[in-house]
C-alpha cells in the first residue's frame, strides 16, 4: 500500500514538473518574441539579452489569468478589499502626518519651488510619498522586470504591461537605474512615489539639477515628478481636493457618480452642510463638485472637486484619494474626519463581481467587471434597490447580493 502511494505521489510530482517546464518554456518564447518591439523602442540587443537571461515568471502575483486555473480575481490591494475605517486608519494618518510635518520643514525650499512651478500643494506631494512608500522607508518587495514580464504574459492588462516591460529595459539600458534598485510593487510601480516606467518618461522631472531624473533616490526628483504627473492630468491650482459635508437625511445616494456635477453652492442649497461650521467663499461655492459617499448612506460624505479625480488618476481608488487628501490636510490641521466611519463589512471581490454582472445584465451597470465597489458600482446598486423596492443605501452587503441573485 505504501509503495503504491509513493509511486502515485512520484507520478503527480513528475507531471507537475513537466507542466511547470512547459509553462516556463512558453514564457521564454513570449519574452523572445518581444525583441523587435524592444529594438524599435531603442533597447540594445546586449541590454535585452542581459536583462532577460534566466528570467522566470512569478505566478504568485495577484491579478493573473493562469491557463487551467481560476482567475486570481481583482487586485488584492488594500484599497479594494478593506472597509474605509481600516484603510483610512487614524493611527496611520496621525503617524504619517507627524512625519510629514517634519519633512515639510526639512524640504521647505525644494517644496516651495515645486509648488510655485506646479501649483500642487507641498502637503499633497508629501502625502503621496507617505502613502506610497512610507516616505521611502518601505522597501518594495519585487523585481520590476520580472513583475512586468509576468503581467505582460498572463496578466489582465497584457498590452499595457507589454509596453511597460519594454520601457523597463529601456530604463536599464540608459543607465537610469540599476536592476538592484529597480524594486516594485506587484503591479509594477517603482520609485519613492511609485511610477510605472511609462509614467517616468511622461512625467519625470530633474528637480535637483544634477542632469538626471532619479525617482528612486532623489527626494526632490520624486516629489517634483509626482507633482508634474498631477499637473499633466489636469490639476487646478488653488482648488481643494474635497469638502466633508453632512448629507441631508433623504439624500439620493445614486447621485454619487462623477457624471453628476453641480456647483458646490447648489449642493449646499439642497441641504448639504459643511462640517464644523466651515464657511466657503463665493469662489469655492462656484466650483463644480460631485458627491462621494464611500460607505453609501453610512459614514462620511464629501463634495469632490476636479482635483479629487486628478489624484484618482494617480491611483484609481476612492479610498486612496481619501487617504492622500486627508493626510495632506492633517499636516496643517489636527482635526480628523468629522463623521465616524460605520462598522460596515466589505464583500469579497468575487461577490462584488457577481453583483456587477447581475447589474450589467439588467442594464444598470455599464462599467468594468472588476470586483471593486467604486462609485459607479454603488450608484448602480442603489438604482437596483430603488427598482426592487429595497432600502436604498448604495452599499454592497450580503443581503443585497442575495436579492440580486434571487432576481435572476
């Protein structure tokens, strides 16, 4: 009996090894096929061969579509699986704000110059740096070339990562950074303020005047590049990222989408009240804004300006923008968010995907099936709740998931 078990295990091990070799052979062939594109982008043959020799895929990364296995689902970033209270945690905000205040003084001349040139507040630049890499203290865990190659081969956004992979080779070939220093997140962002290679070429700035753009070791370059990326995405000087407000009791949470935009003054006339008795100037009230309720009708509400969505271009997550925006505010004010976050639970990614598919099927949702309970998903869910005679709270709970599934 033991001998049969041993033989069966040996067969399984051998089959698994063969399958792994076949998959890796396909990867090697895929990488080799990218040489013409790399050459056209200015990568030398020597660089291509040096950086791809012995390169292996990392099939443990999130967001992969592996043949013969279920999809790994939407990205396992904290922004998409944590509830707001866990993500915008007071202890983290307070610690980063305190450090940000110290860095505000340390880099004051540099930040003043960047702010003058870009119109982006110094606190916003520092908040991005703090959120992305804990002001440079967090060592990114992955090899950028390997991550981009894997995502180009079996990721959900193959075409995008194919280009990013080639540009990472271009960075190495030009001597911009060493392979050892080019560490990244699982999604291929690198440097102190987390840029994809294409973003380095689009937005990189030599702020320290040494003749090179170094977002890995030069704080002035990294902060100026982050500011330039915001400017290139439409940053409006002198405009806040958002205003926290108290929503009226009978607020229609389905209005919480970027497409529904009104002057802030109109929102105020409709019953939204700035927290803590804050008075808004005539210029502020004239600014167009959208409603954001990260927990549906529960928890805080915000009127978000154009700059809110500019930061969201940096990282497409409402919680990320809330974290960065609030952290930037806390560097100059000790006040936390006025309204407490609720004790809401977050549905699993696969359950949100199921909900999105059902809402798409009935014509209420027209965005990506990505498992993220963002603004469009919450609004579509609220529309469904209206049509089904349910309580309209725009929050993807297990109860609503069951109702959506039962309505097939």
